[in-house]
C-alpha cells in the first residue's frame, strides 16, 4: 500500500497491485458463494441475509493516526467508531462505514449478535488477524437494558448493534494496519465492489484532530434533566430498600445536559479526552447526526484466545493536586468499609459469572487504588482460563451488567433502576467495543460518557448505593464523575 502523508493535506491510500489482485480474487469468490446461496436481491436487508464478506489487510505508515483519519474522512451521516487506550502501547481501533449491521434486542441480544457474527466470520474471505484489532472486525455497543435506547435522542443506537466497517485501522505501538471490506451479494459483480472500495480509499484524508474553540461565541447552559433533590430522594429510597433486606446494592444514575450555542464538535471533544485520560478506554461511536463518546475507566472483558481478563471497579473518591493529600484520599478509600463492601460485591459476581466457563478464575486478594485524571477507584483485576472457546461478545453478555452499574441481586434491582432514575440510559453503562474473526476482542463499560446531538450533550454518571450511603454524598460523587466531561463540553 502506498501512503502519501501531510499534516493538513489530502492523503491518498491506494492498494498495491498485489493487494488489489488479492482483493479482487476474494470478491469474485464471495460473489460466487452468494449466488450459490440463492438469496440475493439488492442492498439493505436482503443484502444482509445473503451476503459474503471479503477483505484484505495491509500495513500503513506508522505515523497514521487511526482516529484522526476516521474523523477527517467520514462522510455525512456515515457511522464511525474509534476506541483508544493510549497508555496501553498506543492501542487504537478505528472504523468507517458499515458493510453490514448486526442488530438485535431483548434479553437474548448478546447471543443473537454473537451467532450472527460467528456465521459471517466463518464464511468470510479475509486475512488472519495477526495483531489486536487488525483484520475484519465488528464494532459497536449494547444498551444497558434489553430494549434500552427507545427514547428519540437515542435514535440510531439499537439495544444491540455491531457494525462490520467498510474500512478499519488498528494500531499497536508503531504498527498500523488497514483493512478494507465489502459485502458481496448475488446481484453484485467483483468489478463494482472493487471500484467502491477504491473510491472509498481515495477519499481518505490525513489530518490532526481539531482543537476545541478556546473562545466560543455565545453562552452555555448546564442543567440536570431533573433537580438534584430528585436524585437525592432516589438514593434515599434505594437505601430504604436495602435496609429492608430487598437487595444489597443498587446503582443509580443521573443525566446532566449541556446546551451549547453551536453544535458540539465530537472530534475535538474526543481529542481532549484521549489526551487527558490516557489510561482510560476513550471511544466515540457515531450514528447519524449523533455521537456517543466516553473516557471509561472500566474494562468489562478482554478475550485473547482462551484467556479472559476483566476488572472489578467500584468505590471512588476525588483526586487532589497536592500529592500528600491525594495519597491520603486513596488510603481513606482503601480503608473505607462502605467502599470495600461495594467493591467486593462486584468482584464476587464477576467470579461467579466466569467460573462455570473456566478452568480457573484468579482474582487479587486485596483491591488496589487506581488513579485516573480526576478520580480514584478501588479495583480488583480478575483473570480466567476458559474451559472452552467462548467469544468476546458472549462473555460480555455473561458479565453485563456487573453490580458496578446494575445492582445485587440484579433481578431485584432491574425494575427499580428506571423507576427511581426516571431516565432512559440507552448505551450508558452498556458494553462498547469490538470483536474479530477469532471472536477475540474487548469491551469496556460506557462510563464517564456523553451523547452529543447538535448543540445538546447529555452527560451521565452514577454511583453504587449501599446500606450506609448518604444521599448528599452520593450526589457529590456524581459531580466528581461528571467533571470528566462537563468542563470539556461547557466551554
């Protein structure tokens, strides 16, 4: 592949002769397979039913910024996806377009999506993935609730939605690989599909992420979707249920809206998040005219072959610019019976969920304090050796929702959460990430997040409510968590 670079100029990405021949051959085979399947007919739903995926993966220049390229090159209303954890060897996965969407709803949505992806991947003509996130992937997310995201502002974010992109990039260290993919149907020709791929490559642009406007014109308005007193009352009712013995823990969230004088710039906000929260999972999923982005501290599941890893994260306190005060706050968190109890509930549930599918599950004996840019958490790393090949999507479904975002027992907490919160969580607190053709992949929990649509940003934050929770203190904790995004979005 040839790459012409320039910080602000147009860059051309073109398949070399050998890669072009390889892709064309695969497209021809894919069309033949689709025609043998006997289900053709146009694009859209029929295309999804009878299509066969074909792709090639090639290296590109080490100076290519996957997320910046995607933001600079996306077409109007085209879906996109970016996910980075800069401190983990500059790991990044970025994707443009949608060759096929895999969507489902209801309590079986994880299993449905996993089965559809497994079938597509098994029939696909593609290069084997030799690096994390490289090759043919499916990327997207899941709503917190089985039918979540029904509110108009969550339009485009289905309860379960993974997209197989037309173009994706994966970076680990200095290694950057690009994958182009097409879905062949009985009505397609290899030449038409190849022309579409090459036209898309010709549109790619290499440019840095834009900066936030340092002096915006107009006023920003920040307001909760409900008064603070409503949230404190919800926490108090949750504590009453817990003390009555109905459940051990319930997580309650609140929504704060930022009304800007102009449309929020998702690319600029994303750039600030990945710079300021380099140890977090920074992601942005774009659908239509909306973008859902976050700097999440919580890994739900990472699957690498027969190994699975996750993180039990619960209990939090603020940071301080004074190192001695900061360390003291962390020590107090580690000694807090309330926070230790809350964190142990999460760790126990995760271990119980993994154990039936594993040869062994290992968790640290004591939690550790994990420091983010603006907050500290209690965390327990958990690893498992799988007894059989369970894919990343299925594992995400087994673990979601952990008590860190739901409650314990969840069967009791589930109907109480929307009743007390009074909001549609949509993808907030749901799994967001990617999986490859080996069914490896990783999904984080969508926390410290915001849904951007035009000049309106909806920010979400929640806390774990237990027996000793104080409503005013829990409200203050949501303010600490909202501080990851509100200063960025409110000018």
